[in-house]
C-alpha cells in the first residue's frame, strides 16, 4: 500500500489493535487525513507520515512485521513487533537484499541454491529446540529480533539495527514505579486492563474463537471473552488417549461452566504420523518442541469454525507460571547452601534412573495425595529439578533447564555454539530477584524463540490468525509493576491470575499441578513412529551427510529402544533436523555436499 502523499510504500503482516484510537486521534487533528478505506495499514502509513517511524512504532499496540520503502530518501526500513509474535527474515544474497515472513520465500530467489548450512546455528538448535534470533539455519540470513527496527540503503551493504522497545527499559521504568496497591486492587486493575485489550482484539469482521487448554492462562482469556460477549464463545482443545497427557476433560469442565460452544479433538498416534511429514515445511527451519504436533492439530481444527483465535500464551512468562520460577523463589538459596559435589552426586543418581521408572516408583505415593497435588510426568519434572541442583549458579541452572543438549558440539560435527543466544542481564539498570531473573530471560528468549514460533507457524499454515492478549504492551508493563508476592507465593505461581480467575471459574476446576502441552513422543518413537525414526537415524545415512555424530546418535537410539534411557526429546530434535534436511530435496543434498567439502578441505 502507498501512503497518501506517495512517499512511502509498505508491505505488512499482522494486526494493529489500537488503530481505531489512532484514527480518531488523527481525525481530531488540525489537518485530518482523507481516508480511502477502513484498514489499519492506511492508519499506520498516516502515522508514519505525521510522526516518523520510531514514534509510530512506540504508539502501536499489536503484532506485526513490515517493510517500508521511503521513495524520497531511498531507504528501506524493516521492523518487528515488541514481543516477537510475527517473524521477519532478511539478508543479502549477492547484490540483492531479501526479506520475508518465511525462509521459503527467500529460498525462492534464484541464487538461494548457493545457501550454506550454519553449523554454529545448528548447535543452538540442538540446545534450545529452535534457533534464536538473530541466527537462522543458513549462513548470511538473519532473523530480526523482537522490538528491533533496521534500515538498509541501496548504496551500502550493511544493515543498521536499532531498538525501539526494550523489556530492560520496561523493567527499569516500572521498577521505579512499582504497584503499591493491595492484591484486590491489582486484580481489579488487571481485570479492567484485560477487558480493554480484549475489546480491541475481539473486534473483527470474521468469526472468532479461542484455544482452551483448561489451564489458568487460556481459562482467564476465555472467561473474559465470554463476559464481554453476548453469544457463546467458540472454544477449541486437544485431548490424548494416553494416561498422564490428557487435559481435555479439564477444558471441557470449564467450557461447560462458562457456557462456551466447545469443540475438541482426541489425538491418536495416526494423527501424529499424518502430521509429521508436513512439519519441515510448516516450520521452515529445524524446530523440535514436540507440542508442535497438538498445536498444529488444534490449529487445523479451529478454522473449520472460526477465522481468528485468541490464546493464553505469555501468561507463564509474565506472571510466574513455570516450575522453574516457583523453584527459584527461595528454593535456590536452600540448594545453594549444599556443597556442589554433593549436589552433583545426587543429580547423577537421580538422572541415572529412567523417567518411566521414576513415574512407577512414585505412583503409590502420589495416590496418597489429594488429586490437585498429584503431579503428572513426575520423572520428567525430577530430571529437570536435578538440572537445577547440579548447577553452580542460578544463571547456569537456567541455561541447563532450557537446554536439550548440554554440549551440542558433541552432536554437530564442526559446530561451535555462539554465545549471544540468551540475552544478557548486563543491560538491566534494575536489580532482579531469582524468579524475576528467569521470567525476564524467558520473555526475551524462550517466548519468541519457542512458544510464539510454534503457534505462529502452525496457525499461519492453516490460514488461522492467532491473537495473544497477554502480550499487549500494556499488560506486559503492568505485570512488571507487580511485586513478586502477587505472582509466586507459597509454592504456587500466577497468584494474581488465579485470584482474577476466581471471579469467573470455581477454584475446584483450576487447582491442579501444571502439566503443559506435552505429547507421548517417547512411546510413539518406540511404536508407531519406529520405522520413520529408524530411517532418519540410520548410521550410514548420517555418516554420508557428515553433519551429525552418527555414533553418538546410534547409541542414544538403541538405549531409548531398550528403555534404559529416555532420550525422546534429544532424538526428536535430531529427527526434526533430519526430516527438514530431507525435505529440502536437491538443496538438502547440496548442503551436505558443501558441508563435507568445508569439513574435510
């Protein structure tokens, strides 16, 4: 779209939720624009004309990636939303500067066949399940990080990157303006603020619904949507037949209480088998958070009923919802008082017991506890806890908790892990406690790199738009004004969200251990996915490619099959890379050839 003055031309992906208020602001000005339609893109261009790019970006509430060409100055500007809901790839290929919302768009360029796989970025992938910005799977191609704006001039081959929104600034600013009201005041203010945000986000000229997992975050969003709607909200959830993984019954109970029009789909191994071949195309570069499967399936089901769906993503990062946030609040001080050698010994002992065996050992004890305290997948949680125990510092423990492979260079031949993947705390001018430290890093790293990537690619592939109310800048800033006692308290996270949800849903429907969106990959690899896995992990195939350590991978696969170790997460990461490489066809073969040449030159 071209601006009214003809100076600017924009290509845009996303949604601006406060465009109505911005338009009214322009209409009340001395020289109101002459509007040609009702789109938010036209309002965005008017804002850039009047305010310039930097101020416009600070005024926007929404999710977006866009590129703006300034005909007068001959400058290209690309920008990405503050929290990273929408992706933006870019890079020079020969004399051409390429940009797009998907890597496959850049691969369509003629000289893309010269692309080279980035082994260092592959090390990052093996650690984090995905590749964090600014890296991508290809050398010379980058992701623009959230909250960043870049300028490119045709007469120069560099990319100048600047920050227009920073969580570090938010933390510092809100720390100096901390919320001082009571807990009841905070609940009321959050309720009001979420209603404001939701009123903007549920304005649509297409059918609209919401994902409902039965957890606190999605239940809060659906409760408020239903309170603001005169008709039953359409809700969608996924279930599993496997014991320990199904939360659909909880979502069903909440939907029944709220009176939503509820839809659910139970996943079978066949569903997984049908989805797996499509994953490399959907995610465009290696991505291995296994909850991508149910996320894709619920995104596939939802467009049969609505065009836009809201989600509860972001609630964990902002309000202290992960077990690591709860553990860091006080527990780290107790762990840190135990000598490190003793902690390492205890960690090795627990890690030596397979997760399934720990589950079986704990089952009789768990049956003695109240239902709302019976943790599922306890073996997995214990293994994560010992990662915390065996760390020399909280920073080290965070890196280990979010890592798939502690030493990815042992898996990726010739790879060397970059050290700029996890944001630094050095830029913070405000001191954080242990739990806040983890929440800050999760918001900057885990949220955009894993959670939002997973949801965006799955929904966009199915032509479904997803909106994330918790990630509105106003909610983010209010959350950081709250004291930690309103987030994590007495071994429970998301205290303030629980209090807010109490207004709409009985506590008995919510009070249970956090489960997450897990899938039974471990058993699927030994069963229905066994043949596919064996094909991709064949040692001769891996040696011919010359990218991954075939001997180490073969050992892990045999141990997993024997049940002596549970390597399902690590194996899934390897499988998703191999499936991606295979899906590249001739380009994948060329990548292997070029890697072999550079490896043994």
